[in-house]
């Protein structure tokens, strides 16, 4: 019986060569289309993740905002300014946060013996280099001693080096003046691709210890006071608990500044983990939809030729 079945199939294929070819072509096209669509979705998803790694992995950048709710007898519309006390409190109480660093941002006039220019400056602590992606071409990032002693050392971006120095050799240890204050170059950042940013591209920046910048080069904002931050950056201890870590941070900062932790306007968060999951969900949905559409198209185009085998003589 099995031999007769195969003989019938073989004879039917020989009598209907064109229809057999179209059937096989339809099956091959359907499989190839689905494989191609899945590969494209995975490729776009990996590309987005690679772009985010240029900024840093699994980061949350927190900015001050304005309250939208009344809380603690305070009016709505109050401006919330993050402070270094918020960093201390998060380190002490947010057990779902692995690292948190402050950041001051501003603009300085930098001058070397060869050239000068205006650049963005960022002041933070040594763990900044473990949170953000700051690859070094030479030298080192500032360390705990630099921060504790408020040393006048800096790490310069690749574009800063290009403008201030004609030749790369001899840059390490060289002196530059930032708003007239002498600093020694401890490290030079390598060039990197960066498609995501919250304050400009890193290759155009100068990085300083937080304590040094707070003392020598505080932001020019007339409302700035000692202890104020431009933003803070933290990383959850476990990726699966990013939401709970975010709630902890909101609760601690809300307590410090007397606003409702559920007040989304009081502090603004750029949660790269949440964004990555949103992008993943979008690409997963698109891939599923396109695969379904490709499958239906293939079935419609191949249904006619496939009926051949239901009409054996």
C-alpha cells in the first residue's frame, strides 16, 4: 500500500510538472519570507540595543521637574532640584539600586598651548565610568583619590583632543586651562559612535571629578546652589526588578523634597530599560504581524496548486 501511494504521488508529479513546480516554489517562498522577516526584526532589535550601549547599559537618568500635585501642604508647580543628599539617601536606602552617581553639567572655555575652544563639561564620581560607556584611548579615568581630594584632573573627549592639540603624543599629563583654572589631563577618550544622548555627545566633553567641578566650575545657572545637581544616574541591581527600583527611587526623592511619589512631573526619568523593553515589544509585534501576513499570502497563493494532490486520478 505504501509503495502504491508513492507511485501515485510520483505519477501525479510527472503529469503536472508546472503545477508541481509552482507548489514547491510557493512553499519555498513562504518559508524564506518568514525566515527573512524574523531575521530583519532581530537585526533591527540588535541595532537598537547597540545604539543604546553607546550611552550605557541598563541606565536610568533622573532630572528634576515641577510638581503637578499638592503634597505635604506644598503647592503644585514647585520646582524640584535634585541634590547630593538624594544620592546619599538612594545609596543608603534603595537596596534594589546597585550604583548611583551625581552629575553636574556646564560649559567651559578650554585652552591649551596650541588652541582653545568652548566645550561641555561633566562632573561626576569615579563610578560614572562603570555606568556610562566612556572608552579610553590612553590614560585613566579619575579615581577615588581624585574625588576625595578634589584634584584638578580631567578626561577629555576625542574631539576635544583634536581641537586643543595638534598631535596626540604628549597629551597625557599636559596642562589645559578651564575658565582660567589649570587642570592636568589624566585620560583621553577614544572615538565612539553615539546615537543616544541627554546632554550632547561624549567625544565633545570634558569630564571632571564631581567635587572639583562643584568647587571650581559650578554651573552658571543663577539659581544654582551648592549641592544642587544637573541630574543623577543609577542602575538597578537586577534587570528584572527595574520597576521596583524605580519606585524606590521615586519614594526616597519624594520624601526628601516633600512631593507625592506618584507625581510623575516632580522628577523626570529616562529609563533606558523601559525604553528597550518597549522597542522589543514593538519589533516582536511587528514580526508576528508580518509573519502572519506572509503565511496567509503564501497559503492563498499556494492553495490552488496544493489541491492537485487531492485530485489524483
